[in-house]
């Protein structure tokens, strides 16, 4: 019983609105400095998935995509990932894809797979490496960190930390609409 209470406490997230921002500044609602990747091509990577298969960003060319960096220790990540799973299903007919990239690959594939399974995640989960982390995260330690990549491979939005579900869905819809020919 005590373990269950500890789990609930560990997974508890308190969202506190930032009332210091003007409406214009609220559009960039990240807690990290703006990403230098916004507006640029998403950095290429090839990472291993949980089955040991190589997965490259180029495999998703032509698809709107969210590249979501997360960690098994990250409570906000565990709130966000089921939302990403829901949106990956809801918008699959639009070609939308989600790639989960673990920031803590050192905990091992089994631990990562169990966490992803508990969260109901069926989208690809990849094991990060230092090259991908440097390219995407720079020196940021904020998780979750999501990169919204349009059909042309350009990063159109970057979010750091957990935001409201409806805002995440709005960014997914923007990503699907962006880069349309």
C-alpha cells in the first residue's frame, strides 16, 4: 500500500500557470531558451529501437512527425506519452507519426520497454546516443522535449516540459498542416 502511495506521489505533476507573460509571449510557452533548431531541417539520426533494429529520421520523410525525448524517471513524460500515443492513432490517416527517444538508454532496453508498455505506447521507442542528444537537446536537461517536424523535414516547433493536452494537440495539427504542397 505504501508503495502505491509513493508511486502516485512520484507521478504527481503540478501545473502552475505563468501569469507574467503577455499574450504574445505566451505563444512561446517553453521553459528552456528557444531552440536553435526551430525553422531548420531536423538533424539526421540513426538510432536503435527496442528490438535492436536501426531506425533513421529519413525513414519518416514526407510524414509530419513529433520527435519526443523522454526519460523513464520523468513523471511529466509519463503524463505526455499517452497523449502522444492517442494522437499517433487519431491522426494516423494524415500520415502523422511519433518517435519516442529515451534520454536514459543506460537503464537498459527491458526497463524502457516495460515503462513504454505500461504507458500503452506502441509508437517506435529509440535509444538515444550522445550525437542525437547534442544535435537536438544542446545542453538542455529539460524533459519532455518535443520537436515537431513537418512533411519537408523542417522543425516548425519545439516544446520543453509538459504543457496542456489541448495545446499539444494544436501543435500536432499545425505540424500536419505545415509543409503541405
